[in-house]
C-alpha cells in the first residue's frame, strides 16, 4: 500500500514541475501565444469621416489598431491644420488614390476670389464666394449681428422705403441658404441664413460691405 502511494506522489510532482506543462516556457520562445482561429478582415480601401459645421481645425488624428497578439493600441499624429467642414475627411490605403493626387505647383499666383450673384434689388445686391459675402449698396448700415438656430447674419440699412417682403433660397450656393429682405420704419432688414455655424468679420468697401466667414 505504501509503495502504491509513493508512485502516485512521484507522478503528480513530475506533472507540476513547471507552472503549466502544456505551454512553452518563457526561455523557449518570444512569440506571443495566439489562437488558431483566423478572422477574415477586408483590406482597407477608404474610410470617410464627416465633421459638423463647428469644426475649423484638425488638431490630431488617432488610429486604433489591433496587433497580432490581439492587443489594441492607439497612435496619434499631430496635424494642426485648418479644414473646410463641407468636405469629408478620407483615410485611405489605396495606392491608386495616392498616385492620382496631383503634386503642388510652386510659385502659383493666388487666384482672385470670384463672386456669384445671389440677390439683386434696385437698392442692394448680394454676392457670394467660397468664404465671403459681398453686399453692394449706397445705403448706410445701421447695425449687424449674428443669430443662431439657424445661424444667420442680420443687417439693417437706413432707408425710407415701402417694399413687400422678399425671400430667395439657394441650393448651389457655398454657404448662403436663404436671403430675406423686409421693410421697417426708417430702415430695411436683410437676413442672410447660412448652412452651418460661422463667425464673421465685416469690412467697409467702396461698393458696400464684405462679410468674411470664419
């Protein structure tokens, strides 16, 4: 009986001589232990990110990726560049897309900003470019301010005039969605409704005023 117990004890000790005999010891390999299950993941072609109209600058880009051992790590790249929130941001690993990107030409003269006519009345005309709104009028601006929900620039011009309320909407414009003109005692009001969140700077010109959208 004692002999049988001694044999059983020696067998148990030999099995647990290492912490886990079914896996290689740390000095035998440096390769992380993974499962035999292979998950099929589609190759990256293009991922699209659309930002809200409040976005103006990309501070950084963070990518989370999965390693061979299944761990998830994040890597951040500092950018610090301005953007146009109307355009989506692409993340791509398509070589064809990279080759199709045109190289920047040196010493290119800055193009003159082109304005498109939006609204023309006998006493005031509004134009728009990508980042600006031009108002041509001989009338003096009394005040201007910004309202939200929706974002709109409100301008009051001095003139005694009796007109019907005017409204014109736009689909192909860059930032202006709607222009309304209304009559008040001693002045008329121009409301310029925008397609998103903006701040603006006003500048007096010979022809009227320029609103630079920020």
